[in-house]
């Protein structure tokens, strides 16, 4: 098939494009930056230069390519401070609202068969079971610092799933780790753990779901090939509490055990979001994605996957890791007030 990837030079785009090419697809990668055209060629894609927030440019680009499938991987994260989370995600929120609308309109005009879009697992209701399925709702009351961001995710998901003219598919990725992410071998998040600047907040009872960036790309290829309308949690098999995975990560990296700080201290440092992510977050089940996409992660658990972080590799921040990355940045700025 002919696949149009918006956001083709991001962390997952760089993993996804060559896999789509290997699967036999003709890939056209959209980027706003003309300077990234050679990168796209090196990945095996035909470069397309267009601004996702300009409806005419998107319509012209999609109309010229006439793709069978559109994959929406557009994000753009600003300087991160959890206490001003929506400000950091302002551009990404526009890409998830305006940008989604432009891509859907252009896709409808050419009759794309599938429309696959990126979402995130971390907005599930923070009550009830600790591991959520696609049937569980998002929480009605997100932390105040991220209400606009959750609204943008809701908008994207509703818009894609309501597109009756195509197979609208939403992939709720777990927290990314691996090459090209900030939880990569030389990533900022990884370095924060090495330097003991990523503490366990409160009881560390928040449950996180991870996914290796390569596994996320493989699941996306499966969705492109034979996905059906709906939501899919794209996460590994092993959701885990912060108090469990963070010390394992530190030991894997040869670092000291992470510090522990009371919840009220964590909230002072990172706002309500940081406290929620570390103490209340719910994980996600990948059963549906495995069953309906015929996909299984090559890294079934972060326990084995984290071992690859000891090998040198590239680093490029990505929203899948932005929550914890921002938390550690805030802690680093106030390191003198950490509690051992």
C-alpha cells in the first residue's frame, strides 16, 4: 500500500518508516523541515514538506500522494515544566486538534482506507483496577495543569473513531524507551536515574506501562496492514508500580537506589501531575492489541528491555517519556530539598 506518515522524523517515525518499507509499502514521510528530506530518503521514504497546521499544505500534499493509509505521529514538545504542563504541550495540542482535522479532511478527500493515530495510555480513570483495558474510560478530572492536553487527546481519539468513511485506529502507546527516546542509553531520563535525580514519590504506587520504541513501531505496522476501527493499548506485558520498576532501572544502570520523597514534597516540586503519575497512575492491558493485531512485543517486559539501556545509542526526547522526564527535571532544579 501507499502509506503517508505525518511526523515521520520523530522518535517513532524513524523506527516506523523503515519497517513499513521492509513490509513492502511505498512510504511518503511528511516533515515541516526541508532540511530533513535527506533523513527521510535514508529511511526509505519519499519526503513530503508541509506544515501540518496549514490546511492547504496538508490537502495539497495528501492529494498529490493519494495514499491508501495515513499514519498520524505528529507531536512537538516545548520546554518541560510539569507545573506548566499544558504550556509545554501547547503545540502538540494544536497538532492533535487542528492537525488531526487537516489530515482527516485531506484523507477523506482521497478516500484513505485506514487512518492510524498516536495517543497515550496515561489518562485512564485513577480509581478501580490498577490495569485498564480499552473499555475503561478516561478520568473525568485530570490534574489541572494538564486539562488542555487531555482534552486534545480526547478530541483526537473522538475525531478518528468517528470517521465512518475509513478504518479509524487509535494506538494508545505506553511510555517509550529505547533508541531515540529520553529513556534511551544516553537519554535525559536515564541520566537522571544514574545521577539519583529521579526519586520515588510517596508510596510509588502509580502503575506504568512501557513499550520499547521498536515494538511500538511493529504494532503500528500491524495496524496499517490489518487494523480495524477502534482503540488499542500498545504496551508491554508487564505493567508495574513505580516503586518496583524504578529501583530495577537504577540497578540495571549501575546507579544507587533512587531517593524517596513524601508525596507532599513531590507535589511541591512537580505539581499535582508529578504526584499523580508517581502514586495514582493506572497501567494498561495489551490483550486486545495482541489478539486483534496479531502482534506481540519482542520486549515483553521492561525488566529485560531496560538491559539495552546500558549500550551507547542516540537520544531524542519523545512525549511517551515526557511525564517522567519533566518530573526529574523539576527535581534536579530543586535537588537541595530532596529527602533521603
